């Protein structure tokens, strides 16, 4: 029953994600082992969206490590366990709380020993900037703890590049790039743990920097981003974007010739707003003003749409069916659904 509930929830969320983004580009899934321990290490730009995108399409049923403060609501602990969430404690949670990580690390070692997969964000925080931030050593401590217990256990590290076209805007697009496996055992030296930690962090960081857009120079970040936007690079293609960063050329400092006319975009946006006006008003007046961090904008918008749109379609159908008939109501709902999906996909 529990597995059935998980599969139904996953199917609902996955359908919602593909409707929200119109299309999700995924590459490198062939790199993910099916029946061996795996640690997914993604960059972290999209708050909960990063988790949902990986969990629904990684060919595994992973556990994922989540910051401990979300577990403070005891009423949700069983639900978090159902979602396979495990708490991870940080220095900001208090130095004493860090001791609790020992039990979590031991649990992770047991899960790896049972060939499970896990998701952990090695940057240890989220940020909307298009760059890979310095990695924390948390993931290396889990790996070292596991390999010390079972040095023969082959653990595959899979770096994952999360690439959003906008992240805060709508409609948005996203691409997930699963990197080549990094076998943790190849870098493990029980006598040189600090060297192992630094090496693993460097290897994972270097891989992530090829799987997502990485603007290295923080002092020139804003200027570099403006130039990338002027070039209208495809942020869903990090190879192209990173090549542009490293190979600026004055002849390339122009916008692409083939662009959808702004007037046409504005026209269809206007139709979208009119057709979805009740939902948009509720979002803009009730939910959007409460989103304090831009990294959470996509998460809140997606969650809002996932819950509200089924109700909106149902109410709209009931009203039209009451005025005309069920056939007309169903035709309108199907037409609106197809228009909304086409609008998101086209944009």
C-alpha cells in the first residue's frame, strides 16, 4: 500500500512537472546504475524543484538528505519518512545538533549497503546564481563513513547539472544532465582521509562545472550574465554557454536572428492571462507576495498550480455544464488544457 501511494504521488508530480515546464530535457540517464549504491550530487538553484525533477526521472527510488529545520513540524515527520527524506544538521542548527549527524551517516551507510540511491546537495545551500559554489565536505563524510565500514562496496557518485532557463520566471524550461559515474572507491585512502576529502570535492566540482553554466569570476558575474543574455545563449545547453564564457568574440555580441516576435509573444500571453484570470489573480495577490527568496519562486508557483488547477478545471466544467451541458463543458476544459500546455511548451 505504501509503495502504491508513493507511485501515485510520483506520477501526479511527474505529470505536473511536464505540464509546468512543457518539456524537460534529460541527458545521461544511461550513466545511472540500476542495482548498485548511487549518490546523486546536483547543483542547487531551484529549491524543492531540484529534488522533484531528480526523484521523478532518475530511474531510481532515492532517499534524499534535507536540512533539519523542515523536520521541526512533528506532524509532518511521518509524511517526510514516506517521501524518503532524512534530516541533515548544519552548523547553523547549533553545534550540539551536529552530533545527530552520526546516526544519519550510519543510516546512510546501511542504505548504501542495501544498494539504495540517495540525493544530496553538495553545495549545502541553494542560490539562484549560475555558478557552482564551493562544495561542503558533508557528502565526503558519508562516503568515508560507508567505505570505512565496507571498503569493498562500490559506490557510484553521479553529478547532476540542473539548468533552468529562468527559474524565477514563467513559462520556464529545464534540462537535467547526469554526468559520468565517479566511483568513490577509486579515491578512497583510509590513511589519507583529508586528501580523499579534497580530491573528491575537486572531482565532483569539476564535473558539475561542465554539466551546468558556471561563471567563475564572481566579481564579473553580473557583467558576464548580461552579456550571456545579450547573446541569447541557450542556458539549457551548458556546453554552449560555458564555451561562450571562455571564448568571447566581438562578432558574437549580437542577438540571434531567429527570435519569436515580441508582439506575438505578448498576444498569446494576453490570451493566457484572460483565460486563466481567476488563477492568476489568486497567485499574484495571495501567494506570490509571500515568497521571500527568488530561489523558491518556482517551487511555490509549481505547488500552487499543482493544487489549484485541478480545482479550477473542475469548477469551470461544473459552471459550463450547468449553463449548457456536460459535452460543452468537457470541450472547453480540453481546449483550455491544450492551449495552456501549448503556451508553456511554445514559450
